[in-house]
């Protein structure tokens, strides 16, 4: 991750924007990170991940209902993030 001071970010904003398209940029003030600048595609990733997790949980609930209607409905509600991540990975 590239790091710039807040003064550098102001003075070289276009350059910092270009850099953020390739990798996250940490902006510091008095040596401490105060902001991170990321490209549009990187910012959308968390939203896409949340959507894929919801789709995987729904798929799993439907799958459980198709195997044994009503028997595994509670199991679908208790899915952990790790379970959902594994399901999303399998759906790719």
C-alpha cells in the first residue's frame, strides 16, 4: 500500500487518484493514517461480496428444504461467515 501525507495528497491529487486505481493509498496526517483512497472497483468489492453471501445463504436454505423440507431450516439460519464463504467459493 502506498502512503502519502495529506499535504502531498492535496498537491498531487491527480497522481494520487491514478495510483489509487492500481492499489489503495493511505493518507496520513502527523504520521497517522486518517483516510484510505481506493479505486471504484475495489470499493464495490465489499458490496458484491455481501450480495454473493446472501445468494449463497439463500441457495443453501433452498437446498436444505429440497432435501428434507423443514428439517434444516434452522441450520441455514446458523451459517457462519466461513460457511458462507465456502459456499460462495463453490458457486464460482
